[in-house]
């Protein structure tokens, strides 16, 4: 959506930022800003979407939860069916209570994941309140054997690469949104199932998308 007026405001009125359009449909703040943990924010987008001379007002709100705490990471190597993998193991305390997480991965500083294809979302039903003592969160394929894999289905690393793991506590709405996006892309199961339902959004006026806010927790490790 181009030509919109976009603002983000804290619900307690302590912060307000106006976003400028840097490229068509891409809006950013004029400077780097930081939100506050456990505070709620409202996104407002004003745009004459239907060209009737009256701008529509699209609103959505999100609350930043306390960040997840990562103690450390570990990598171990694994050979399976003639292929070589680098497993990323996570060590961290998981707080009591229902939580939802979004995991992203960076390779040598560049984001290696995308929402639909690679973002990993999990809930804590099986790990609630436990200490994660080497939880396997992803298996990267060995780039030295790239020819043996479908490059559209795996992420590759090689010895000496720096992997950064980012774990974010997200609300259930965003968790559901990502799963619904993935299901919409992958199609209905079973094959002759019913048509997919509309993806749930937290925007007013039925706008498609989701406004989410969270505190990232990151740790890096070098592939041996």
C-alpha cells in the first residue's frame, strides 16, 4: 500500500512515531527507535484504498512480551543416510505458563529464513517450565555436499560460518497467523479437504496481515 500515513503509538501515550515511505509500500521510522517490554502499541494506517476521496483507517495493536533468555548454543555433527548435518542445540530456561515462540536463523549476519518457508513457530505444551538442556531446534545441511540435496528445501552451512539463533516470544494471534499462512501455501490436507478458511488478522476493516511486536533474544555460534 503506497501513499499511506502510518503511525505507531504506545497505548499509554508515552511514545509516538511517524513512519516515512522509503520505497513503494515500505515504511520506516526516520531514526532507530526502541519500544518498551510489556507495553502495548497501536499501528494506524490511513489510506484512500478505494479511491473514493475518503481515507480508510486501519488499526491493529500488539503487546511486547518479556524476552526469552538463551543461555547457550551447541552444534553437533550427524551423519544420516549418507548425508551430513549440523544440529543446533539450545540451552535455556522455559518459563511457566503458556507461551508461543518464533525462531529465525541468520548465517554470517544475513537472515536465512522467510516467514512462509522457514520461520519456525512452536508452543510450549511439551516443555512448559522445563530447562531446555540441548533442545534440537534446527538441522542445517552441510554445504560441502550441496549437490545431494534439494536446495529449495534445506538451509546450508559450512565450517567457519557463524549461525545466529533468534528466539522471540509472540502472542497466540501471531502464532496462529503464521501457521495459517503456511497451511494456505501448502494446501489442504487431506487432498480432498474443504477450502481453506480466511487467514485471521488483527487489523480492523478486514485488512490482510498482522501487526506483531516482540523482543528478540539472540545467540551466535561458529560451525566447527
